[in-house]
């Protein structure tokens, strides 16, 4: 039972990483702190 839970958690983390990688590949506006340093 415990092992199955850990496996499910690992799968969720993998999915989150995929989402983050997808978001970082997509063009996105600069975060506010980066905009502030440009001025």
C-alpha cells in the first residue's frame, strides 16, 4: 500500500515537471522583478 502511494506521488511530480518544462518553453512575459531591474 505504502509503495503504491509513493509511486502515485512520483507520477504526480513527473507530471508537474512536464508542465513546468512546457511553460518555460513557451514565450512568456518577464516577471515583475526582472522588469524592475531593466528600468
